C-alpha cells in the first residue's frame, strides 16, 4: 500500500513528552514488577517516526528495543542513529501477535475512517487483525491499541499519546470493539488529560491525552480484580501553547512535585465501572461524585434511581421532505390579511379554507429557545402540517384523495413540487405517495401496559400540551417550555411523556432542568448536546417530589412552581403572599435574594436549599475541575 505523507500521519512527538512518557512508564513498570532486570524488558515502539521515543528508551537504559516504521525514507537515518534497535520497516498492523513485549509505547498514527475508507478497506482485506477489529467511524490508532494489547505480556504496560475523543464515545461511534477489548483484557492505570494545553504545534485545536494500560493476568480476570485510575489534569499557564511551561509541568509530574497547574486525583470511576458500550467519564473526581450522590438521593422511585429516559421519549422535531417547500414565509409565498390566509401558486394568491388555516403552524427554530420559555415572536415561518393518519385509511391512493378534497389549496401548492418531492422520497427509499406529510416527527411509538405498540399522533401535543424542549446543539442546560402551539424541526428535541406517565410535574421539572444543580450535573457527567441526546436522557436523574417531606420543603416546592410558572408566562411580579412565605421560611434564603425580580436566581437558591446543597461547595468544585 502506498500512502502519502498525510496518510502516514507524521506528526512527531515533542522531545519533552517522549522523555516524560518513557520515564513515566519505566517508573510504573519497575514499581509493579519489583525492580526487574532492565535488560530483560522487551520494549516496542510500533510507529517510530524519527525515533524520539527510541532515543529516550536508550537514555533510560532499555536495551531490548524493537521498532516498526512504514515510511522507507526514514530507514537510513533510523539505522544510522539507533544501530542497536531491532527495526522492522514494514506495516506494524501486519505483524505477528505472538511476538510479545513487556512495554509498548508511542504516538500511533491518527487517521479517521470516515474520510479514508479505501485505506481501511485495504487494511481489512490484507490483515486478519484489521478484519477482526474493523468498525465504521473508527480511527487508525484503534488498531494500534488492539494489536498492542494482543502483543503485551500479562502484567505488561502500554502507553500511547492520542486524541482524547475516543474516551467519551459510545459504541454507536466507532468504539464497538475497542472498549470491550480494553475492559476485558486490561486495566487503565493512568490518564493524563492534555485537553487544555496544546502539545503538537501542527494540530493546535486537537485535544490529546496520554494513557497507561496494564494487561490483566488470567487470575485477575477470573477474580474480577478492580483497580483505581489515576488522573492528572494539566492546566495551562496563560495560553494553550506554551512549550516552556509545558516542559516544566511534565518535569513536575514525573518528579511528583505539586503545581497549581496540575490537578492529580483518583478517578471516581474505577476499572470496574468502565462500560463496554458507553463513554467513559474518567475525569470524575470523588468529591464531585459525592455531591452528585447527594442530588441522586432525591431521584429514586421505588428504590431505584430514575433518569429522564424513564419518563420521556426524547425525539427531534419534524423532518420535512424539503424545508423550503413546506415552510411558508409571510409576504413571500404566504399573505395574511385580517383573519384570512392566502398561498401563492403560479404567481397568484389563493385563499385558504378554514380547515387549511388550521394546518398552517408557526414554526420555531432552536435559536429562539430561552431558559423556561422561548422568543414568541421569533418564529421562522408557517409549516404545512398535514397528518398522514387523519382519515384512518390504509389505501394510500384513497387517503391522498381525501386529503386533497379537504385541503385543496395546500395540496395543489405542494403538487407544484411533486417531481422534486417524489425524487427526494425515492432516493431515501421512502414511499413516494407521502409527499403531503412530514417525513418524521409527527408520530411516536408508545407501548401500553401490555407492551402493545401504538402510534401516537403528536399534533395535539405540539398544539397545546405542556412541552419541554431544548436545542440539538448546546453545552449548557437551557430548556424551553410552553403550553401553546410550538412546532419545530429537527434542530429541536422534545421531551414527550412516556405512556402512563401522566403525573409529570412539568413546572418543577423545568425549574430543576434549568437550575444550577443540573448545570453542575452537566459538568460532572461531561454532558454536552451535539446532535445527540443519549447522555442527557440516560444520565440526568429526575427528582421524586414525594421524597421531599419536611414542611419547609413542601413550601419551597410551592414557591419554585409558582416562580417557574411566572417565568414561563413572562410575569415579572411576585405575589406578596409568596414573598412573605420566603421571608417566613427562615432558611437564610431571603438574605441571599438581592433582586426580587430575578426569579431564576431565587429558584436556584430554593432548589439548592431543597436538595441540601451548599452553593459555595459546588462553585469551588466547578472552578477546581472544569
Ligand atoms: C504520529 S507519527 C509518530 C511518530 C513517532 N512515534 C513520534 O512520536 O514522533 C506516526 C508514524 O507512524 C508511521 N506509520 C503510519 N502507519 C504505520 C503503520 N501501519 N505501521 C508502522 N508505522 C506506521 C508514520 O510513518 C509516522 O512516522
């Protein structure tokens, strides 16, 4: 296989990092193995580059060194500089997994599968190891970890510097084989988080980490032995890329010296807690976890901790066949005069009948979502929302005929674009008769108590039920709300109550979701929303109001609900009675209220009190770790 320089991923490791990594792994190996004879330690660098790791291995006294490198142009200089290293100028991924080592160390090449599918295809065709571990969306360095693990002796150590994204990925995104392989065969002993500093000049935006794995002995596997994970978080002096200060920090780590820029702690996640399928929140400090536990005390139902997904089906808004066709713009293809609406067809405006007017819905984009509400004037047009199951008829031809009869102008308008809409559906392998309807997001599947599947039409929910929604991209906890008609496209997620969950306290939940408590949970559990809601639905615990039983707690909940309700309706004044209640509660809450109009702040103070949390502690933790 001929690879160009880009595909070889030749980004070389800075000298001080290589020095650190070699010293670090040597220290760990010697302490685990009770000072073995260094000449007997077989050490491997699987992708040598210009040999920076080799040079430090030699400095540290290693003698049995093996190295692979694919780039033939590096052969002569490497042989010249490192005459005692056993070189193999061939593809490491084709090497024999029976060739075993005690230590493996390096900076393997990074190459995303998405943009280099042909290279991965060829690797899969050529090497059985690659065939075994290939999965879409992976990175080339995953193969280096897999083969590295296979080549390690039990008790042996592997340390790589890589990008850190794989740690938090779930099995849907390329780590299907990697995480099970690591969890089954290895312990993670150490994670050095470099995401706040830059170590590679040519890859400044990249977030990196150094990790150390230890291969398990057979008896450690059988006895399910657990081990702690040491975390070192490296924080920059004043800017991300400062080689001089980086050098000092890595010296500090290896010499076990303290620095205000190094945060060292044991992770609250131990090896036993590592999931084979979900992201790993390795940087989860024990003191943060303790606060999370305090919150979770109030989030159990019938003895088990409950999360958003136990109450809600979280789904995107509507996916339309083509936004430009289905979303009408006022003064463009739609005119509104008095209570009449007119749609533009063939350059003339045609009046819509009353049924049709009901089917034009104001559409909101996620940018209008505000905590507790949304910008009511910020709608981006009127959506044509016809419902597929309105006539409860299986025969699609007849169904369309009835739709056309009831909504003659809307369907005539859509028919202008028939060809185009049909093509889109055909390409997506969907039914081309469905050109009048949203493609997705108008129906959800629910299961009743007998586990029977039923399709629920969401129109009444979009129209008037209480709704909590949030943007599909966000790293803060902003949850909007309304009971009015609110339609959105796929850039918005909606929380639809699961079948049977009829007693959801929307106002209290809304207050909680927008609170400082959930803001803290976002940080603690490393939650950001990037077109994916899985972490949110599976990791945000839901409070159980009935667990707050003291009279003051019941009063607090009442005030929280009241203020939240006002916020959702843009009411800015507080009832005197409620205000006096706050004073009467005598919980030191009143003294913290500087601005009686700042309801969000008052809600936060009440919620913290309710959960028995210390705001200062939470703030200190956020400042320390995040
Ligand atoms: C990210 S660089 C790191 C080089 C060196 N380890 C360092 O840290 O400076 C990766 C190196 O791996 C080499 N390489 C890429 N694919 C390889 C493969 N399949 N087998 C062996 N070496 C490979 C590249 O030529 C490149 O020199």
